[in-house]
């Protein structure tokens, strides 16, 4: 390919140089620089070689909260998303490997109770994972392709899912480079922060604990008023009932930390394989699943706190369990059948 920049520097080269000029010469981008650099990427003004180098240099040094905020600002400017009322922005980009996607049932229970849940995500970028896009049709929810479909489904069902490919094709392309580059890129992080419809609360999950604070601080820089970030099971926003859950959150613009204790003393085994028939049977109330139902209720309780439906974790868990038992998809349980599910659970302190 002819090099048309042999006698002059490509405009994007400055940003590759800033983050890649060696141990003593490189630095992080400012928020304004990050916004400008990512705007160029989204507009297709960057060569593929530059894009790969830039993404991997950021991956090695780890992106700062200022860089993340700048990348998200550029993305939101590029999107020009419509004004659609949403209560909860739920990002789903990791896929599940060890356990079913119980968080989907929590999201649908919230929708059944009148809360408007917008979920966005991507699939196929990491091998051997079960993605939201694979499971929603089994639960009777087709995937949206346009913002108009999102608006319609939110109005009619209070739940809608739109893929990254559909609402931001340039990011959809970059996230699929995972299997080419061999590593995840900053897109896996920034996609969770986009909140394209300006929901009043956003839920984000990370896999590596070190990213918990950078998500929280980036959300604050973006002016988000209510956010929850957790180390979710498999990287999805799903409470793992077998472990402690540390929330890095924002409430009315103020940062806070809240730790929830384990829901069970003994760990549960991972699934041997995925059978969506069994998953659907739990949703319908035809089968019980101790780990899965605890994951649903625990995730529901977190969302209720994030939405400020209640400020008390004990009340949130009680409400979550009631909503789960009364879900429309389930058959009526025998009296008292579910009452011992969380008998050993220790409620977190409310301080």
C-alpha cells in the first residue's frame, strides 16, 4: 500500500506517540486529548495499523479514568442517540462461562414491575462464552435493531436490548478484534460506561477488581448521578452469592462504597454444561436452583439500591425475593416452598 504520509505526519500519530514514547517519555492522555483521539477513530480517520498500536499501548499501561471519560464523551457525541426515557442502563459485554446468565432474569423481573430497563452489549468477541444475545430469544425477547424498536419495546415491555453493532458499528468492529489482537482493548471497558440513553442509574460490572475504581471515577467525570460498579460473576452485572460483593457507586453525584457479605458459606459448583431448557424451567418456576435464584435476588437487590427504590439493603433483599416469587412467568409455588432459600444469609450493615 502506498504510504501517502512519507513526507508528512498523520494527524493521529501524535496520540500514538503520547502513550508509546517509552518508559520516560510517554504519558497518559488528558480527557480532552482522549476525546479528540477517539473521535478520529469513530469517524474512520485512523489507519488500522495506528488503531492496533494505540489500543495495545493503552492496554499495556491501562487506561486512566480521564482517558475513559474522554473516549465515552467522543462516543456519545458520535451516537446522537434519541431522547428515550430509561430508568436503568444495563451493560452486558462479558458473556458467561461458569454459570447461567441469571442477571437476565433479574432485569426482566424489574421490567415486570414497571422499571424501564435498557440493556446493550456485544457477543462473539471471546471464545466459549454464552452471551445475552444467545439467551434473550429463548426468554421470548427479540433483539432490537434500531432506536425506534428500542422505544417501542420499552413502552410495551419495559425492556429492550440493542447490540453494540447496531448502535455504534465502529465500536462493534473494534471489540471483535479481541481474537485477532489476543487481548481485550479499552473498548471492553468504555462500552460499559456509555449509558447512551442517559438512564437515571447505570449498572456496570468488571472482571478485574482494579478496574472497579476507574469505572466509578470515570462515571463521576462524565457527570453520572447514580452508578453501581461491581466485580460481577464472569464479568457481567450479576451478584455472585458465594462471595462478598463490593460496590463502588455514585449516589446523587457522591461516591460511596458498600460491601455485601456472602449469601452462602459453601461455594456452589459451576455448571457442567449449559442447557437453556433448564434455565427456562427455573424462570417458569418448574425447577428450583439454589445458586441461580440467590444470584437473581441478590442482583435484583443491588439494582433496587442503585435505583434508590429503597436505601436499606435488608429491605432491598426482601423486596427482591418477593418480586422474584411473584413473577408472572412462574407457576404458583406451594406454601412456604421458597422460604428457606436465604435462611443463612447475613444482611449487610446499613451504615
